[in-house]
DNA sequence: AAAACCAATCGTATATTTGCGATAAAAAAT
DNA sequence: ATTTTTTATCGCAAATATACGATTGGTTTT
């Protein structure tokens, strides 16, 4: 990508909102989050059964949700239990609320 | 991209939410929408002055926002006046509200 | 009719995203 | 100690996104 010489600096809220939106920009990730909201928590393997996707692909989506801060993984060897990260979830919620008035 | 043989079908709301989120997934587009919320409307040229981006790049972002249905352009020759598409804006708003509980 | 203005589109380059299979790592079960 | 289970990561391929300059198309002004 031919980039602008200087990186554009946006307000912190703008950047944060865009980052959360990006995490939500794929239907699989929306579906994963909806699933987590219902189940409260789940394991990677559960999701692999729910979605017709390779294990590595599901893992990749979980990683992005984790990077965005929307979920967190708790080690329950040999599994990993994923839950909504309530703190950041609330931050995202209020950013979107604020944005839409 | 090596795709699954059959395209995954998600619920309509899930697809719609992901589509809106995608439109919001770039800080420039967030900033454009915030600008439109303040000004109620504006012209492409105004935005080119506000953002340190090429005219074609701004136009590209406007196109994506238009495709997502979040804005609409009204011909005011020789300019084009862009406004929030209030109907779809409200749909997006309620989808995000619903999603975050 | 010609020149000027505004915005979309085209063509191109590069970066990022998405997806898969294969492999690795870490713990549990045998 | 070996095997099994579970999940992350690597390497690759293809699609999509981002950005720019140049060009095009439409309208207004001269």
C-alpha cells in the first residue's frame, strides 16, 4: 500500500472505535461473540463443532477477538475456556452508544 | 483465499451487523461520519480539506460508506452533498444496541 | 465553444485479511 | 514413557483493502 508519508493521527476514541469495529467486521466473529454471550463461556473445540471451519481458522478468529480485547482465555488444561472480557466489552459498548448518539 | 467449498450462511442480523462494522472499521470513515454528524451534511471537497488524503482516497471511503448505506449523496451541482442516511443509521444503531445488550 | 471546477473511476502498488493443512507445544491419560 | 487430546502457530495461496496519481465525465462559468 502506498502510504501517506506521515501517519494520520486520529482522536483516541476514533481509533479505539475503529479497532473494535474491525474486530466485529467478520460474520464469524460476530457469531462467536453471540455464542459466548449465550453460553457465557466456551472452549475452542466447541466452536470448531459449531462452525464449518478448520480448527486453525477458528483459532485465528479467536486470536483477533483476543487482540481487540473483546474476549479472554482462561487455561483449563488441556482446554482453554474463552469468555467475554466484560471490562472492554463495556468500553466498546459505550463507544458505539456514544457514536450513534 | 482458499475458501470453504460451501459459503457459510449466517443469520441475516449477523451478516448485517458485520457489514456495518466493516464500514466502521477504518478511522478515516469513523472521522468522516463524526464530521457528518456535526455538520449534518458536507461536500467531498470539504473532507479533502479536513483530511490529509488524496481526493481519490476520500472518494473511495465515501463510496464504501454509501455502499454500506450509512450515507447518501444528493446532487447539488457542481457539488455533491453527503448526509447521514438516517433510516439505515437507525438500523445500524439498533443492531449494535441489541448486540451489546 | 472553451475553460474551470468538482467528484468518480481506472490502473497500479502494496498491505492486510482470510482460509487451509501441517506442525508444534503442552498437558492428560494410558 | 508413550500416546492422546487440545489448541496455537507456521507457511502458503488467494482475496480484499488502502492509497495514490492520472484520467474521465458532468456542470458551471467565462
